[in-house]
């Protein structure tokens, strides 16, 4: 009997011509601790565009052809024999980042530990926009930065996918929030909760801000190095975009060569941080269903709201990724898989 197949958005190799596009792949079967999900929507993240380039090939492992995407929302259609928290018919959301599989497909298997019940007041598109940005913000601000009420946190690009969630979460945690955005979005970002908004087209944040306790690194370029100037001694930089450091290599049990390479990559920011009495660390988000459950409660209590820029159809996935790569999205970009 011929194996059942499903449609997925895949890439065939790393590099300049990864051959991005639709293909048919085997219909997945859940393992003992997994749930099979019919995917209704997928939230896109900048890393979805970076993965095919090979930027993370030493760290993330895919078997080609590989399906892209990590955030999803959908309906459980089958469960593994050891699954206790979910049953067929449940509406869930999850991140399957770092699993070697992707969510830009009609169906996916999700570890029970990575999934949570979808917030009751959100539709599938809104729920799919949340997993990576909410988990990243949560892990960066609470676990790494240890953000306390009354502390000051700088979150650049407050109107972006990660920024628009992190600003709201930091405010909910009782922090004073500084951010940057373009002229058109200054008022909008203030309404999200930012206390100090720098229009990067008119001002340099490093000349305007001071006395901050932590910085969330969300932008490439020299923003992280400049942000050392606004931090108090003892301040923390938690970077989501690199440079990767030796601690990250050790955490992932990478070989001695990669530990050395990552130590070299982060040498400049480490030196700058040490000179100013700061700590620097690189954060790679981890899927966590328990944290998503806590985040869902905040969403249901209307303490935080999802921010969506644009919704594309499954057929428009390539257009959606290209749009995201331009870097001007105000909130999240979502692909709708099933109606």
C-alpha cells in the first residue's frame, strides 16, 4: 500500500540556492509521547529565512528535503499511547523549533511537552503568531535577565514580531521599557506600553538612554555593542541574534572546534562587556508547553495581545517569507494552512 503523503514547504540544501518550494512528504505518525496535529496556521520568524542559508547548520540538524517553520496552531487528531494532557479535538498551539522537523505543512507531530491549549479568546491565526516570540521573550526576560519590577529594560525594534510581544511582557512584569522604532510607529509602540521611545531615524539611542539594567538583543549590526553604553554596571545583555558564545556551545555539547569558533565570534562583545562590568549571553529559545500555558493565561486575561501584521495563504508561503525578510513587519507574519 502506498504511504499517505501531505503537502509541505521545504528546502533541499543549504546555501545560495536552497530550492525552496512545495513538495509532498510522508504523512507523520505520532510517537508514544507525541500528538498528531492538523495545522491551521503557522507563525513565521526571521530564523525561518536564515536556516536555508546554512547560518545555523552546525547547530540545527535537518534531514533533506526538510520542512521549514516552527510555530503552529491546530487541532489534535491523534495521540501517542503515553500522552495524557491532550485528546483528539483539542485546539493547541506549540513551537517545534530545534526538532529537525517543520510546521509549514498540512500536519505535524508535536511532543506533548511542547504543546499547550490554544488561548480560548484567540483564533488559530492569532495563536500561531505567539509561540516563538512569547517563549523567547519569557525565557530572555525572566530566566536570563531576571527582570524585576522597577528595573529598566531596552528592547530595540519595538514594532517588530519579537519587540511587540517583549514590550508588553516587560510592562506586565513591572519594568520600565525603552525601545526604538521608525517615525511612523512611535505612538503605536507607546500604546503597546513602551515608556521611552527613540525614533531611530532622528536620534541615536546610545546618546539618549542611560541607567538600564538589561538589553534584549533583537537587531543585527552594531546595536548590541552600542547598547553596552546605556547599561549600568552589573547590567545584562541577552542576545537573540548572536554572536554565539562558548557557553552556548557547551550547553549544546558541541565539539571543541565549535566552542573555539563561537568564543572567537563573541570575543569583541565579551571584552566590551567585561570592561563595563556587564554580562553577555546568547539565547536559543527552547519549546516549552508549560510556559505556553502560562502565556495563554495572560492572553486570556487580556494582559498581553498578539500583534499581527499580515496573513498569507499556504500557497503564498514564499511571498510571506520574502515579505518578512524585508524587516518592516509591524508585529507578526502568519501563514494560514487550513480554513
